């Protein structure tokens, strides 16, 4: 493949031209493709729209486990036997204290995640009060992930000041029934359309590695493009012991990079985020993802640990990236070095065959009240 191929990828992406399915398939599967050239094409697009900035996101499982749904990749589903720490909704003061800690750790956005099919009206009013309180205290963007929502509930959250609603498509329409039977792809699409109609920005992504074909990944990337998703979390399936779908299908570090590049080139202005499985599947290529995406999570994912803070901050500094925070990266690194013990780092960096499950203390750090 010659230089002109990679140059055209960049030019078309920047010009807003949707890449053809044939080109997308080559990005994902062509053995002759030069990975570094592909990453460079995606990097020019990333740099044009996002410079060298990286947005740090921190997740809070505001409620964990006991979900009525059967999403087979999820350790909170009713079909999972994963050994997670389950708890009902955290008290408001605990959620607000975690928002403060996220802000002080340099987070650009604080994401509250609630397990379950979707919130009742009463729960939605509660979420709206929480959003209003956090937005009045800290200059931080707030995103909520709460399951299926109709337009009236989405409107209530938008009026409270919510910036974004997260609701992942997760996989393609064709693959959806294989990963979940309690709701459908169209239920998810309806929620995204309701959020959009209510004026919320959309955060929606996928989990790669669940038996989907490369064509499915292309379909998801193009659907998110048509929905104008402002934020696209790209997860790579984590093999939780006890989950129904456990073994990731065909995820090599290089394939993960190809997937990220595909999502960037098809969604040039979106905040593309390397999310769960970043460390686990990309291994020594992890830093390469930063040349394609402009957003990552700090402190791990819903129920799994990621790298320790200092390692993530150091990676960003070493590669010359900046974070969008009023706290300088050097100061955040120094603070993390002071607070994280060598034992914590060692246990976080182990890499067994299953994903590392978060401890109770990590899920509910420094409980208050
Ligand atoms: S992904 Fe969400 S809806 Fe599905 S089982 Fe997990 S918590 Fe429940």
C-alpha cells in the first residue's frame, strides 16, 4: 500500500467524507497495511481537532450489580457469577465527594454509572438533583449512564444541567441478540434518539471482541457517525471470570489499534476514548492509542482495575501529551507518586488470564458519612 493511500484516508476524514466500506475493511483486515502509517493518518486527524490534549475521565459506579438485564459481557448482569462487590445506590454525599476527588485528580468529566434496565421517574428526579448539585459545586462536565430512557426523562436530566448521556450500542444490530435477550438494539437506539431530542450530547460506543465480524465494527462506527455521537468509548472485552461471554475474540494489540483508527477516521471530531481493556489488550502498544484517541479513563473501569494513576500520568508526560485540567500534569504525577504504595502498583500491574476485579475500597474510596 503506497503513501497516497494513507494520505487519502486523512484527507477524506478531515473533509468529512465517509470512508467506503471497502476502505474500512482494509483498515481492519488488510495484512499489507503498515500500522505506523495508519496510526499517522489517524494522528493527523486527532491533532487537527484535539491538538495534543487528552481528556481524563473518571467513573463512579454509583450503584453496582444486581441488574435485571442479561448482557452477557457484563459482570453486573443477572447471568454473571463474577465475584464483584454489589451495593445499592450510594448516598448523595458519597457521590458528591467522589465528584470532588475526580475534579482534583484532573478529570475533565465525571461519569456516574447506575446498573439496571433504566431509571424510574422518581430515580430520574433524584439523578437530576445530583447533577444540579455537582454542577453547582465543581467546574466539571457530568455524564450519566443509567440505562434505557425516554425523552421526558432525558429532558429532566438536560434541564438539571447534564452534559451528556452515555448509552453504548455495544455491538451491531446483527450481533445484538447473541449478547443480550432482555432488551434490543432498537431499544438502545431509541434511548440515544430520545437523549438527542432532549438536547443532550451523546456518548455511545462499543465493546469489541464479542464475536462480531469486522463488518459489524464498521456498521457501529458509521451508525455513531450518523447519530453525531460527541463521545465514543471503545471498549475491548475484558475476560471476567463468571461472565457468560468471557473470551475475547481475536483482539491483538495491533487489531485494537486498527479498530481505534477506524473509529477516529470515521468520526474525526468525536472525542474517541480508549476505554476498558486498553491496558489488558494493547499491552506494550498502549501508548500508541494516544496518537489516535484523545480521551482515556483514569483509575480503571466499572468493576475492573486499570493502570495506577502514576503510570497513566507518566505515559502521558513521556509521550508529550497534555491534559485538559487546571492542575498541571507534573503536579498530578507527583501527588500520585506520594499516595500510591509500591504494593498497590505491583498488584495493579499483574496480568493474569482474567480481568482484575476492583476491591470494595476502590469501588467506594474513602467513604463518607
Ligand atoms: S450492561 Fe448495564 S443493563 Fe446490561 S447487565 Fe450490565 S448494568 Fe445491566
